[in-house]
């Protein structure tokens, strides 16, 4: 009857996995199911715990990396937040120098600076090279 506790633990870990999607809790759930099998087979509690722990670690070390590799191949990476802005065009609103400036980027006004030697006047089209904190580091477009 103790095997029911193991199955309940596996179900709880499965629910946690659905919330995290990191493929860690599901490996622990696999270990809990191994503990349930050991319990149903009549193993003592210390053996059930040992079997569950060893199974979880083996799944984490072997199965999880393989699953992650195949998942990343099938699911394209979608850039979000600041990293999605890198490479996008912007327009200079206030002269951008190596120290300060303002650009309109993705419909919003951002503080900006440039790595180019010359100041970029208002109206200049630029590309976002990187995001440094809350500042867009921009470079002139090749056509400029």
C-alpha cells in the first residue's frame, strides 16, 4: 500500500513539471515510479528510496540531455524582450554620441549611445547593435 504514496508523489512532480517545463521534475517523477515498483515488489523503505534516487539521477544525466537536444531541434528559438530588439532599425530623435542620445525603437523612445566615433544627428537611421541595460547601443545603417 506504500506504493500509492510513491505514485502520488510522481503525479505531484508531473504537475510541477507542467508548470516549469524544464524536464527536471519529470525525471524525479520517473524515480518516484521506480520507488513505487520497488515498494510493490516488497522492498524495504531504504531500498525504495535508494532505487528512486538512483533512477532519478540516471534519468537526469542520460535522458534529459537527449530530450533537450531533440526538443531544441524541433522548436525554433524565439527571441523575446531586449534580445529581440538587437538588429532592428531605429531612428535618432536626439543626437546620439558615445555618452548619450535618444532613438525611436519599436515604437518606443529609448536612451541610446553609439560606438561609432561621430555623433549621429536626429533623423539618422541606425541599427541596434546590442542592449546594454536600458540603453540601446546603435550603429549607423550601412546606407547612411
